[in-house]
C-alpha cells in the first residue's frame, strides 16, 4: 500500500476543503442530543448536501450509485470532513455504513435501484434488527420467525437495542425462515418497512439519558418476499457481509475525530495547568501513538477491503477491538484533564464518556472480537 498522496489526490483534497469552507458556515444549529426527529432532519439535510455536491457514497461502486473513488480519496474525505468539523453520518449510520454496502454487495439490480439512491440522498433512514433478548453474541440463536404466505413473509418476534428505530424508514432484519434447519442455515436477511402494520417501537433510555435505541415488537408483519436480500435461508452468510462492514470500516471516520479530541485535550491541559503533570503528559502521548497506529490500521483495512471485492476481512475485528478500548481510555483521560468540569451534565464530554462505554459491546463485544481474532487470524482451535 502506498501511503503518499498523488497530485490528483491533493487536488481532490483542495477541492473538498474549499467546498467545506463554503458550506459549513451555512449549516443550521445542531439539534439537542435527545431530539431524534430533529437529529434525523439535520443528518438527512447534510447527507443531501453531500449528494448534491457529488460526495455521497464516495467509495461506493459507480453501479451502486457511488462515485467509485479510490480508498485513498475516501480516507482524505474522512480526514478533511472531520478536521473541518463537518457533521458525522449520525442517523444515516446503518444505511450508509452497513445496510447500504450489504445491498450493494448482495442485492439484486432491482433492490440496488430501489434502496441505494434514497440512502445516498439522505431520504431514507435504516436501522438494524439483529439482536434479540436471547440472541446477542450468539446471534445465530435468533428466534424471530418468518413464515412464507404467498408472495409475503409473515414475521413475528421481537428485537432489542435497535439503534435509531424511532426515526427509521427501513430495518435490516434477521429472521428464521427454516426452524428445522441447523441454526446457521435457516436464517434470512429482509428489508422491512418500519411503517408496516404490526411493527411497534418502544424506546429504551441509555444511562446518558438519550433514547437512541429501542425494543421492536413484530406481530404478524407482512414483508414481501421480494424484499429478501440473498437467497432464502442464506441470511447468515449475508449477515457476515453486514458485520464485516460494521466492524471493518463503519468506525473509521471516528478515529480522525478521536485524534482531534486528543489535540483539544492537550490544549486544555496547557491552559488549565494540568500539562505540568508528567504522568498525564505520558498518558496523552501514549494515546497519541495509539490513535496514530489505529489510523494506519484503518488505511490498511480500507485498502485491503478494496482489493478483495469491497468486503472488509477479519482484520476489522482487530481494529474494532483496539479502537473501542482506546476510545474509553481517551474519555477517561479527558475526565482527568478537565477535572470537575467534565461532570457538568451540559457538556458533550459527559455524554461522550458515557457512550464510550457502549463501544466494547455494540457491533459485537470485545470477547467476541477476541474469539474471531483467535480463530480466523491466529488459527487457534474453536472454543467449546
Ligand atoms: C450502543 C449499542 C447499540 C446497539 N445497536 C444495535 C442495533 O442497532 N441493532 C442490533 O441488532 N443490536 C444492537 N446492539 C446490540 C449488540 O449487538 C449486543 O449488545 C451485543 O452483540 C452483545 O449481545 P448481548 O447484549 O445480548 O450480550 P450477551 O451476548 O448476553 O453477552 C454477555 C457477556 O457474555 C460475553 N460472551 C457471550 N458469549 C461469549 C463467548 N462465546 N465467549 C466469550 N464471552 C462471551 C459477552 O462478551 C458479554 O460480556 C447495540 C448495542 C449497544 C451497546
């Protein structure tokens, strides 16, 4: 992998910088953290601006509606948008970062044409209905049932921890279509409209006070069989594609954000006298090295994904494992730098520190990532 930038890439960076400098000052104020309809509108409007300017789905293939940019251009985009303080994907997270890429990789031409353009334009928001009360790490034990009835599936069951369910239009839903098959073989991946009769969403409040995810109850919901992505009963394989995107590349933009936060912490420490503490300085220095290494790993993963058909490999688990812990260490360090100010509930630092706790659970816990690294990268025998 070549880590230097070509003239063409630097020209791309300059154009993007110029565009960001022009549009960011015109953005409306950010809505409050708990205002999910407001956040949806804000995130969708930003996505529309990216679309109109030709920056939506930058690294998606052209035949999926993307711009077909190189991995390096994608990384430049992440660096520049973050440095400029542009909005993050927000409520578009599932659509842009894993449902969309899964449909691009596994969907039929008709499915790609139906679902991808509205994701890229910010018109439709997706959520993820994978976890169930008794199926988290052991996802293959999911029980939500889909029975075929003519051209439809009739779906009953319940999902939990469904992020953004309250404001979503579509759900990437895992269902059991063959209860008699071995666990991994009787699963299908469906796109379910969230406004279908029989869907009930009950928001769950996190310890940070925000209702960012929900329980979703499904009572004989009719989902057209044409909304199944991949073959019937082959949903586990499709799910592995979704999880590869979720762990492999979905968090890469956040590494740049963490590097920015670290710089901000160093500035605050200099201003409030904490910089004189050599132990704290060493801690911040260690984190600086950590995030620099994670950024290199990101470059490696993004580049590798591009060369193996666009789907990230098991290296995503190495990244997800180390990144989620580094993020927690970063916000612990923030509390030390800021002292009592970090407890001021109005400050974003509190919400960010609390939400950092969830990173070692969401998208597969650290223990599960270690199992994947042990089995798929180190070749160790499977645990019992
Ligand atoms: C912020 C957040 C957002 C989320 N968003 C979504 C979403 O949008 N959609 C969705 O479907 N899900 C979502 N989830 C759910 C997430 O995927 C699950 O919480 C996660 O997979 C763990 O499952 P669980 O909570 O059932 O814990 P469990 O699977 O019950 O695990 C409990 C503990 O046992 C450990 N453990 C379990 N099995 C093993 C094993 N084989 N080896 C070693 N240790 C093991 C786990 O590591 C964990 O520490 C979200 C979670 C969070 C925190």
